[in-house]
């Protein structure tokens, strides 16, 4: 596009999204007024849910297209700032929006691995990859692998890795959508999943990347507004200054001081000993498997036999039998988990701000941070966004904008966590069970907060509270005493975060199959309109499969998402970076590197998770720490032992290194 | 076409920029994490500095690094005459 046209286009976009933001604020304010006039909170939930999905649907319909370049890369005319917002929404999932503050609450310093890991990757992306990918200028990452290394094999490995990493991630997002919709409008989880599915499809089906991009910008605006309001209010309530990012230092001091007091509190020690006994009991039971399993089962069955039919205790025992592990293996897994959490509760609270004291803890912290950083820079759905800017120059500044927009949320998350923790330590611990604060009673009712009077003294001890990570962001509006409309806003924000990520992933998977596999490998004679049609059909199929898998609500999904980072880090990242920065890298090196990286990472993941493999005490979640160097070293050695890439490839590499002109091998369509 | 020699010098400077940025990137994240417990003895405005670096300090520097990279590389393009024609 010419410069004048581009400037006019930018001005138009600013105007559209400016008006959009104004209308959204008006919408929230008028719901707030209606609430104070007595509108049922149920309708506020409906208004947020259907209102926002309606807007996404409208954008999706306006952005419909059947042109290849529009469908795959939004016509390459997304200005840097807007691509930054879209990338930020694409990147920040329900886990960032709802889960991260809670993880910080529970983990203290250890949780900071997520803050640094999920932002630091954007430095790698901006410096090592984004501008060069844009200069190359096709549609997908497998496109790059084929053009750079030659042949279908690199592309094929890229397709497999893209599908594995994106699909687990997609399932988790659809689950997130299901949970949010079911919680806020009170439909069953399965129905929530399919409502969410409709929400996902309206954003992408008609317009592909173009529609996804413009809805993601709209979703970013909603999620960032929603994230800021409760935390500003709680900062004002606790410190008198509405700037949470600066004021939570005071909360940190309160936390440290209160936790020190709790360490030697006799009542706390009493509760910790109860936890310790529980852990010991479970340990005995695990040692006594499989006999302990059948004995436990027989005991419950015996109890049911001896109780009269209508006894309340009988119903209780029947429930216990229903949730009793079905096999000794299942019992081992469950009891081990229970034992670990009981063990954790039996220890005095560790400092919230101190890094891990042992070297194993430090090594794991650094390894996890590294895997998350490299994984972020290797995830195909994020890389793909950098094809959509008008120029190389804009791809660079777009990477900077993306990090800035992500930073706004991540810079604030530690404040959420600290304010919530200081609130719990000040206003929950030491209270009588009979006078729970309203917010605690509400979220305890739905099981997100667990408080049990273990020592029977009627007073809440810190060791008697366990908090689900999701509860921190969800409960903050009530802690701060905000009206229900803010809770609805949080739901809309969480939904926006989950939908935007789900859409980015969905289109990545659909393109990997329709563009990379079908068009580029199986049937290259496809007409442009047929390509777009097949892409759309696959969107539908993949979305339905994703929702189907999500409806089982498998516990392993959350774990698998963390694995996706290590997998992306150990396959894509080295192949793409070496392809740009090492001219001598060739097909043999890249392919063996990717295969070895993938194999080593998978071996350690599965081995450490299920079969007790342990290298240097590294946890499963940081498996990539072995796969990344394995990939790079193998690629380097193999490439030096085999023939250098031919002069055509060498000049292709030269060509993508500077912005001017077009890339020889990468023609525009 | 861009001259081979121009490109080599351009790429040399780009590489140097990349290494500088990644050096700072590593120091403020991994370096700061390694000495976090001693940094924590410094408390500013209620924030123990070790915790602060992990929670806000490092990521603020990340944003500045990306901004610097974008400005620096765009200037470098013009200096070597390899910027895009508009």
C-alpha cells in the first residue's frame, strides 16, 4: 500500500476502535446504573455474554472474505499498533487472565517464572525472528521451513509439531470458555462449551485471519479494561491510592510480617500437625497398595450394609464409594497427590518474596523461565501474526507494541496476588468460622475457596485455607466491595481472553492442514477459491473436535498446555532461528535437529511424569531444557558434516536479512 | 540488489545489536534471579528488590529493549540504504 493510503487506513482504524471503546464504556456504565435501580444480576451476566459475543460476530461478518491473502494473512495491512493488540490477545489466554494472579498468590517468588517467561520470549521474537519472517512473507511457519531447507520433509515435521502444540492448547481454551459461560449464566458445562464454540466460530469462520485479527483487537480492549478496574479499586481500598502497580509494595510488607507471626503461632502449629498426620496416613496407605485399596473399599461397603436406607450417613458413604479410586493405580495417583498437598500444608508458610533456598529449586526456576521464553518465541500461532504487517519495519515495531500490551497485564498481575494475600492474612485469618466475610462465603460455596475447621476451635487458621488459583481474580471485585457489574465485566474479559487465543490456535491448525498439508503437499493444483473453502471447512471440523475433547474435562489438559511450550521450544525455535542466523545450516542439520529435539523432550516429559526418570532434578514442566540444546547441537554438528546449502538458498538467506526488495523464493500471490 | 559488502557490514552491526540486547535480557532475568535473595535486602517503597526485578523490573526492561531494537534497526536500515521503499 502507498504511504498516504496507509496513513488514511490507520486513521480510520483509530477512529473505529476509539468509538468502539467509548460505546463499550457506555454499555458498562448503563448496566451499572440499571443494577443500582434493581436489575437482576442474572441479566447483567446475559448482557455481557451475549453483548460481547454479538459484537465479535458482527466484526466477523463484516470481515468475511474469500481472497487467499485476506484469508491467510489479513491482506498484510495490519498496522503495527493493531497487530500488537491482536498479538497480545492471541497470546494471553484464560490462564493469563484468570489463572496467573492466583498462581502468584499460591507460589510467591516461584510464580515469577511465568511473568518473566511469558514476556521475555517477546525479546527473542523481536530480535531474532519477527522482521525476517515478515520479509520472507508467505503464510505459515512450515512455508518458511520448506523454502529455507528445501523439500517436503521439513514442512511435514513442521506440520506435525504445529498440530501437536496447538491442539492441546486449543482444548484448554475451549474448556476455559465452557467454565466461564457455565459459571456466569448458570448453564451446564457441556452446553457452555458449545455456546463458546459458537462464539469462537463467529470470529473466524467467514473471514479467516482477517476476521480473527479485527476481533482480537476488540477483545484486547475489553480484557485490559476488565483487568484493571477491580485491582485499582482494591488498591484504593487497602492503601488509599488507586495505582495498584506501585502501591502493592505495602501489601508485600504486610504479607511478610503476618506470615512471620504465623510461623510460631501455637494454633497454626496444631493445624499443621493435623496435616502432617494426614500425610503420614496417606503414605502408609500408598505403601500398603494394593491391599490398602481393597481394604478401604471393603470398609465403605461394610458401612453401607450396616446403615438403614434413609440414613444421612448412608448417603454420605455411598458418595464416598462413588468417588473412591476405581483401581489400585488410580488410588496411587490420587493418594500421592493428596499426600503432596497435605505435606505442603504441614509446613509453615514460606516467605512470599524470597527465591527458592536450595540449588534444585533455583535450577528449576531458571529452567522453567527459559523454556517458557523460548517456547513463546516458537509457538506457531504467535509467529504467524508477524506475516500480517504491511512492512518489515512495522513487524519490528509490532513486536515491541505486542510486548507493551502484554506488559500492561503482567505488570499488574503481581498486584492482584499481593493484595489478595494480604486481605486473606488480615481479614480472614483469625476470624470466627461463624462470621466469614461475604466474598469468602460465596466462593467457598462453589468450591473455589476451601476452608475447614480442622482443629475444631471455631477460628480460621491460615493452614486451614486453600485457594483455587482462579479465585483470586474472580473474588477481587467482591473483596473491594464493587457492584456486580464488575464481576460481569471480569467474566467478559476472561471470555475475550479465551476466545481470542482459541481463534488464533484454531486458524493455525486449520491452515496447517488445509494450506501446508493439502495444498502444498497433496494437491498443488487447487484454485484460490477452493483453498479458502477447504480452509473454512477445516475450521469447522477442528473446532468441533476441540469442543468434543474439551467436553470430557480431562485433568491432564492443563498439564499438556505447559508441555506445549517445551515442545515448541525444542522443535520450531532452533529451526527458524538457525535458518535466519546461520547461513551454513542445511536440511540434514535442521531435520535431524528437530527430530532429536522433539524426541529428547518427549522422552523426558513422559519418563519424568510417569516412570520416575530424573535428570538433575528437573521437573516435567521444564523438559525443554534438554530438548533445546540437543536440537541446536545436533543440527550444528550434522550440518557441518554434510554439504553446504546451494547458492540459491544462500542468497535467499541474504535476502531475508534486510528489508529492501522482495524475497526471490517467496513470491506474493 | 544490495551490494554484498554493504550487506555484510549491515549484518555485522545487526548481530552486534542482537548480542547486546540478549546480554542485557539475560542479566535482568536470569542474573537478577540468581542474586535475588541478596537483592531482597534492599527495600524501596515496600518492594524487596529481588522480588521486584522478577515481578516488574525485568519485564519493564524487556519492553524498553524491544523499543530500542525497533528504533535502532530502523535507523540502521536507512544508514545502509536497505530500508523498504515507500
